[in-house]
């Protein structure tokens, strides 16, 4: 479903758009532990360093929520894109 939205081009513009609290799609996916969506968003080169108005990052919220596979996935995916 998410991949289809991204292919349509409609949602692509929203990948970097935070909500009123400053939460990006990457933050929300990390909060809920949706590792596949986190990987997909990182592959689309979203900014993983954006923080919310409460100064929380996608990485921080994943750890706080106990989704330990998400930070590992974030780190692996970012390493692949960087090198």
C-alpha cells in the first residue's frame, strides 16, 4: 500500500512533511515499529535527523517504544546509502 502511494507521486511530496507536532512519516513508522516502512522511507532518502517539537528523533522514539529492531534497521539502511 505505501509503495503504491509512493509510486503514484502523490505521497512523495509528503515524505519530508512534518505534522503540527513535527512528526514526519519516518518518526511515525519508527514510533509504531513498522520496520518495513522505515526501510522504505530511508531508501527514498528521507532525512532521518529531523526532530519533533519535543526534540525527539525517529531513532530515539523507536528505542523508547521498545522497537529495538528499528534502530538497527535504520543504522544498516543508512550505512548502505552512505557507502
